[in-house]
C-alpha cells in the first residue's frame, strides 16, 4: 500500500482551514506541518499533532514535505511558491497566482527551469458541474456558442468588512471573487480577445468597487457579459446557486451562467439544456428542456486528490501557472478597461 503524501500547509486563515478540513477526508494525503505568523496556529497544530512554524522557510528546511499548499495572503503567494520550487517541492498555490505581471513572469520562469509541479487553486474547475458543462459545450450540445451571460450578485454583510484589509485596494470583489467567474468563462468559452468594463464603489465608498459590469469578446467570436455586485440582495452567484460550499444557503432553482448557442442553450449550475423539439424551428415554436445530472462531489477535495497525483507525477496540473496567469491577465485588462473607459486586450503571456 502506498503511503499517504506528506503535505504541509502554509497559511492557516479561512482558506487554509478549508484545506485542513479536506485533508481529513483524503486518505492519500497527510498533513505534516503548519506555518503561519499568527501564534494561534500553535494550538491548531497541536490539535493535528504536527509541528508549527512562524517562518515557512524553516518548515520547508526542517520538515521537507512532499508537497505544500500555499494559502497565505495574496501578496506573499509568489515569494512563497518560489521558496518551494527552489527546494524541489511540488505546490498547490491558492489563487491568484500573483499580484503583478513581473512577479508572475518570475514564477513562470522558475517553474519552467525547475520543472517542479505547480498547481494553481482555481478549484471550481474540479467541480463535476463544470466538468459536465465543459463536455456539453465541447460536444456541440448547443451548437456554436453565441453569447454567455454570467451573474455574480449577492450581499456581503457589514461584518465581512470589519477587517481593514478588505476595505483596501486590491482586496475587492474583482480579485477575490470575480476572478473565479472570469477563470470559468475562459475555461468554458475560450480565450478572451477584448474587454470593456464599468465599476463603481458608490454603495460603501471603499477603495474597491462594489458593483461592476464587464463585457467580453472571445477569440471564437462569442460575446459575454458579467454583471456583479457584493451589495445587492439577490440570489444569482456561484456561491448561492451551486451548493459547492454549505455555508451559503442554496438557491437551487436559480442560474448564474447562461450559455446561448445556434442550436440550444444551457443554464448552469442546473445543467438544464434547452433545444427546439424539431430541427429548424424558430421563435414561434416551444423549446423543450432536459436536465443533465452529474455526480455531485466536493471540488476542494477533488483538487486535493489531484494534487497528490500531480506531486507524484501521475497527472499534469489541471490549472498550470501559465493558465492561471492568463486569468490574472484578464483581470488586469478588466481593471484597465474600467479605469480608462476604453476596450482593453489581455496581455499575451508566454507559456
């Protein structure tokens, strides 16, 4: 029997603790150490009977884990991942892959040179709902994709913003939340050629936008929109519709993504497929619909299982650093479009 992979966790905040939960569920993975500057991490490490470190580099050198999950603050992602790659340790790096083009380029160069596996945590791609939606779109179930309408509208409570960093530039819904939706739109619809965007912070007056409208032109000619707000009392978002995270009350009858094609349409997460009952019918004819029901499973747990196989060289990363860098470049293009009032193209990054 193959021994469980010894995995260290760097960053024991909200996301890190979610990873801890799933480490309890995956027999092929075993937590071997924790690193976080917060002294309270010592108590958490004691509960897991693993050593605790303030400095992640001490963890890497003393424990020598077989893989590492990096879930510390965004600004530390690249520097921490570089420390892991330098030591030849495979990494699951939480999104975003970085915060600036220069540091992401440095990470890509280091990963290419070291050839150490690096997986980026755009975990929604591991959800069976998304896997099935991708199959349907690639199989031509709705014909040629024409438009996609994405919705991310919910209301964060005031308590969410009690921490000062959540009110500061760089921690708003675009980089924290909408990066997931933009990544899925790239994954499902293809690369984006050009974006336009409007953003506003009038609801709360924080340094970050609380409302946004993003228009996308895809390389394949399809057009899309993403309408978002974290201050709206509404049920339309992946968090509230997918059931992926049980802390959110599920609105199972509501969609968050609507794909329209020349031969049909698809709503996600319901995976309801709409088509005319007869070929060649038009708007005077009723549309028939049927639901595609994939097996349900936890995306974060599936991602952890994938990390084990990636670290052992059995699979290539579903989301590579170069792939995640293209999502980050799309986010940067949205920011430039909103600031300038002009259409912007995502930067071209070398794989």
